[in-house]
């Protein structure tokens, strides 16, 4: 129960929300949020669902069954269409033109930029 409380607190603090704000979101009193976070009480299944929906994490993550917010069984595989493949190639060519090949940090910057771009793609 203590681990669950720590996880709930980390989610709240990571979103820069107060206990009062989370209480309003999940529909309980602020004192209950405090008890959840200190491990003195366990949220009801309905409250867990509200946490999962609001913070966009899996129930497995909230129950500390996994450290991956998307859950144990979730396996996202990006499907790239032909059009997206062309966009990826065009983006890579554009990024290559933007950086000085003689710069020691150029490769890392390119890789980071491409990773960020990939994350934004549907």
C-alpha cells in the first residue's frame, strides 16, 4: 500500500497539482488524497480508474505491477505507411542539412531531433 501511495503522490507532484486539485478531479476529500499518498488508506476501484484516466496510465502502473505507465501487456507497434516513410526520409534529409558534420555534438543533436519528431507522429 505504501508503494501505491508513493506512485499516486509522484503522479500528482509530476503534474504540479495540489492534493486539493486531485481531490476535485477524482471526487473525494483532500484528506483522503493525503491518506492514499501516505499509505494509510487504499483508493476504491472507482478512484483508481479516475486516476488512471486523468494521468493516462495503466491500472498495472497504479498498482505497482510495472514501472511502465502503459502497463505490462501494452505493446505499441508503430505502423508506418508509405506516405509516412517518405516523410521520415524527407525529415532525415532535412535534419542532415541543418547540422555541421564537423561538430562533435552534431550526431547527438540530430538523433535527438529525429526522436522527438518520431514521437509526434500518429
